[in-house]
């Protein structure tokens, strides 16, 4: 099969809710079904034309178990004849879903596919599938890692220590994330990419109230307030395990869903769909299985080497704000223009609905490129297990 061009026709997301916040009444399969319907309806696209639906989700158990992407498609009242599958590359799950979708188009296996993601961190708490029963880490894994299982907070502190990133620097980065997010909301920058959604009550019944904007940004925060927050993890006999890592300079636990239509250019043009951007490069990398958040730097080096591009070639850059130290360590190495890095805020302010975040960030980056006339966008994020994805897109519209 001859390689083809994979283009982005549309990308949308729900507003992101806080954990136990305004989207708490949505079952995750219904939340995904909602955004799948939304992207089909706004493009007047016959769902029968979709070759596959590839979704990201991290905590694949309980209400998110048994292939939540397929369950979301069926929950949305969409044709049962369309297949769907769920990907787990931890926080990069839906970014990887987009890679698989686009790669399938390029290879000729698909003509039109939807990449998507969902996570309800309210209804399915993070890591319940790791610690809710028998451990997923068997004797071989423990032997290979010398039994050194670390919390993500300890890892974030390790990165801060290794890169000599101070608490003040992390708090200042967090404050700027909130400032940029609030400014973007006030400017209406997210209106084209977000789909208003009705609030559901505790029994999951629809209410008349509609959510239109992200719930996370804190307009009243300050360096003083951030400095007053205590360490995010327990103390041991030596002191705080992660003294500089707080809820203020970490991503928020969130609920949300996102979706993207990816097609061959020929299919998009034949169906009258917009041709808004194309996928240029895909990279995945892995590094330390103990200090698991360090792979974005290696993945970026690999992406730049494979693509022949330089950081200055990108007009927009998204590095997921799992923790401020992760982004600041990346910035220390690559020295990107700070105005291009997470220009509309990130997970610290806007939230990080794990399985939805990859497509969510691609959605925001695409709209930012369109709004500013930029050409190339770059996205990477840290992932559990010590992995990272990187994606390069080019705006065409």
C-alpha cells in the first residue's frame, strides 16, 4: 500500500471538570459518547463511514473497564457496526491513540478514523487498578527495578533536585499557567474547541445547567498562596519525601473527554471535510522504569533527530504539565521560547483528565496555531512506566 497523508479534520473536547466537580455525575462511557456524537454532528459526518475508533484511557477498571471506547460509542447511540478499541500508554494514551489512527491512515488500513480519550478521576480514582487488589508488579519487575517503586511526587522531586529547580520556580510556573488559562478563557480562545455539556446530578440524570468553560483555573491564586501549601506526600523519619512538590505545582485530577477526526487527505476532500492540519512525525521513547517521568527529554531529542527539525521551528509547543518540574526540566534542556510553551496554560490550571489529555492538548495546539497563523506544533508528555510520546503537526488550513 502506498503511504498517504493523514490529516486532522476536526478536534474537540469537553470543558474539563475538577475531581468531584461539575462533571462528577457523568459515567465515563457516557462522557465519551457525548463528545463522539458532538464531533460527528458538527461535521455532518455519517458515523457508518468511520473505520475504527481508537480511544485512550488510563484506569481501565470499574466504570472504565471492558473497553470503555467501545462502550462509549454504544452509549452514544452510534452504529454497532463500527469497531472501537482502548489504548493504555498511561498519560499519553490518547496521544498514542492519535498516533495509531494516523499511522493506520498513512499505511492505507484506514480511510477515516476517530482518535479520542476519556477519564473520570472522580468515578474511577487514579491507580485503583494498580493498588485496588493484587499488585501488577510481579517478581520479575521488582527484581529488575530492585523493588524501587516511587510515588509520582517523589519522582517529580527527584527531577527538581537533578535539574536544580527550586520551589519558587515551580510555583511561579504554576502561577503563570493559571494566568494564561484565565486569559485564554476571557478571550474566548477555547470556545471553538470546547463543546458545552449539561451537568448531571448524583443519579446521572441530566439537569438544565450547562458547563461551558474549564473548572480548574484559580484566578485568585498568588505566589503567597502557593508558597503556603504543604508537601503533597506523607513524611517519613527523614522528613518530607517530596518537600517542594505540592498540589499547587502539580496537575489537577480531572474529568473530561476529547475526540479528533483523522482521515486521508483524499477521503477528507471527497467528503467535504475541512483539512486543517497534517501529521508530520511520530516518536515514542522510554527511559527509567523507576524515575518514570524523565522520558519527554529523550523523546524530544529522538523526535528532533528523526525529523531534522529544531525547537525554534515550532510555533506552538505543548509539554504536559503533570508536574511543574517535568516541564521546567524539559525547558532547561531545549530552551524553547517561553511564549510558545503551553501558551494557553496547561494541566496545572486546566486539569489533566489522564486518558483524554493527549487529544485534548492536540486540540488546543491546533486551535492556537490557527488563531495565531503558526505553522508547526510539537507535543510531548511524560507517561507512567517511564515512557513518552512526541507528535509534530503542520497547520494547513
